[in-house]
């Protein structure tokens, strides 16, 4: 992961914690935007056009949107259903080996999951999360047989956690870490993400 990411996240979290909130917003529907960095670990991936032997660990930038609904079954407990859609940028990865060129372009992904959180103050939520995740990617393999191209989906799961702070009656800010495993079968695609988000609570 980019070494500059951690200080940026700490500054963001400190600024959010220092901002007073007019009311606790962690009930009902919300929607937001997010951005951050991804560190991917890509191994061999079996595709319809053959095995793409990538074996690279690139970093890239990601951004997206999310929507969800918060429910408070108890005074300090917040449960959430949430879905998101994300895009990657400058994240095509290629490798040449044994006379074969293989590349992968992770184009977009969506996730559907849940959060469980605890209100350490009326305006600060610590939470863990888990979700199903699906990533759409394009593959290209070029060898002695020619050049072949396909678009395929990799699906798996993600876990993580974060802190969210209400900075006004309707607005909250959050920082979050996620680990995703989109391998399955003989494929290897792992992702570590650090994300910052802003949400509007309806």
C-alpha cells in the first residue's frame, strides 16, 4: 500500500473527530461517495481464453458511490445494509513470460453487504463490515496462437472496518479498510483498500 496513505487517513480522521455535529444521524437511509487506494495481489487467473499468468502486485486509485440504510436495535448499536459501485483508474496490469503476454484490466466492481457498529459517542461510530463482491475485468492473452480477448467476472467476499463521524445533522465522513478475495478456483486476486467517504443522511 502507498506509504503516504496512512498519514493522510490519520489527518482525515482527526479532522472529522474535531468537527462538532448538530445531531446523531445514524438511522435511516443514506448515500455517499468514496475514493482511495487499492493494493492488488494478482496471480494466475483461469479465463475463457486460457490462463493469464499475471503475478503482479500493483497499486491503483479507486472511486465510487454507495447507498445504505442504518437501523438502531439498541441505543449504542447500529446495523446497516449497504451496497456500492466502484471504478478503478490506471489499473491495467500486464506480464510477459515464456513467449506469452497476459494482461488484466479491472474495470469496475460492486458489493452488497452489511455493517455492525458501536457508537463510542453520539456522533462517532466504530464498525466492522462484510460483503459479497463482484468485479468485472477484461483479459488479453497473446502467444504463438495469436491474440485473444475476453471480458469476465470475478466474484468473492470482502471484510473490513472503519470509523464514521457525524460532522453535521445530515453529513458524515468515514475512513475504512477492506480486504477482498476475488479468487475462487485456481484464480488469485486479493485486494487491500484504504477508502475515505462522505455520506448524506436523508
